[in-house]
């Protein structure tokens, strides 16, 4: 029964995150869910942008450019995100994220502390006869610390360390009725770089301060072990670019493109460790592609749209995304939703909300 409970919980966890990563290839897929509703509304792009507090998800190198106008300012920010997961199932499932960022003059860079939680709902623990022994809640969480600094005038670099815990089985309680076998733990780190040139000429078009090119390698770490089974972390390589194609007194239009590759090689016969999987993963699966745009009117109201696609060999997910945003005083509020290209998609009708606040 312990084994069955773990398998069922594992399947549910992967299905919950089915809009993020291919099923069955990696553990804790919740850490690949973006908390940034702005990027969600743009088709899941952000590696070449990474210009807000959620940069630790898309490209931790973007933290390097989040500095105040003067070194005397701290440039403190907070971020909150929430999404009710799989709303059509009427289950008690949700995703939440909180972050705090601040420029530190003595470090000549920006630090970021973030916490993400995936609540998987309530489960019943039974004996071999089917009698209910107790109930428990399954959840997964990750705590991250990131830092980014400029290593050249136009190049930012950063890293992030993460502690990850997945509670899928019944925990041991005061009465000793739980097993604790469905709890897995791991640590991981991310590396990222972002090039944002201040002066760049493209065939006579000055795109200085309008162009970004980013690289991010996320979730590098040891496997997560449940019972006697070990699953790799969803180590992912991302490349992305962004370009502001229009900017005047009232209007701004930005285009962005991301591609991503899951660096995991795992099936019924093979479960390659890192760094071997960095090479063998290219023998299987495919590459995710994302395209998005963002339009701002008077830097107050934003409209966003995008498209996400991947090959059939890694999940065959395809969906459109739409979103909106508003700036009011010291707050940025963003909203996004997904329109799948297929009926009864698990993430259909999923709405995401995020908030960024600037602390004086």
C-alpha cells in the first residue's frame, strides 16, 4: 500500500505540472512552473528579458541589471504569485510563490530570496483491507537564494542555490501512524548570464538598451529518492532573446523568443546521472519553443500574447497564452491564462496572478 500510495501521488504530481515538463522524465516538476504571470502571458518566455524579481526562474543573470539609479538606494522589491491548479477538477490544488529582492552595495549586486509551494491536496492512508487509517496532505516546496552582478558593462551573471522537498507520502506523526517513505529531498543550483548591450547597431538600426540575449542552466543537483527509487531533477537549458521593436512617448512593443531543452535521459532501462545526461539527453526528446509579445500603453496598461509548442516525442503540448498587466504607483499587477489547442487539456481554464511591489 505504501508503494501504491507513492505511485499514485507521483502520477498526480506530474499531471499537475503537465503544462511545464514531459511526464515521467524527472522528479519535482513543480520547480519548473513559472511564477511570473507576465512571462506566462507571453507564451512562457523570459530568458532574454529577466528584468523583474522573478528573474531567478527564467535567468538568474538578470538580477545583475536590477540596480537602483544610485548606490545609496536599496531597490527593495517583493513578489507574490498564486494559481489555482487544475480548476476544472474542483480539487484543493494550488501553486504559490513569494520572493524578496534587494540591491546590496557592498556586494555590488542584487540578492533574491524566494519560496515556492505546490499543494497537492488531501489523501487517505489505508491498510491492506481498505480501512482508512488517517488522512494527510501532500505538498512540495523549494527555498531559493539567488545573486546576480555585472561582470562587464553589458553582461550580467548570477547563480541560485535551492533546497527542494517533496512530501508525497504520509508523514510520521506523534502516534507513529505515518511512514515517511514518500518524502524526498534534494539541493540544486542554477547558473545564468544575460547580455544587454547599451550600444548596438543592427544594419543601421540602433537597438542599444532594447535587445537582450540570455542563457540559463537550472536545477543542477543530485537525484530525489522516494523509497528505493531515485528520479533526476528537471535540469533544463534555456536560451532566449528579446527585442523592443517600438518605443515612443505612448507605446512600447517587445518581442521575445525562448527555446529550452530538458537535460534528462531516463526511461525503463536508462537513468543517466549528471553530467553524463548533459550529453545523452540530446539523443532523445526534443526542444520546447516559445514566442511572445508585450504591448504597453503609456507604461500603465499592458496586453500580452504568446504561443508554446514542443515535439510529440516530449509531450506534444501546444497552447496559446494571453495576459494583461497594470502599473499603479509602486505596484505591478499581472494576470494570464492558457488556451490549449486540444480539448480537455489539464491546464485549460488555469488563471495565474502575480504582484510586484517596490518598497521605498
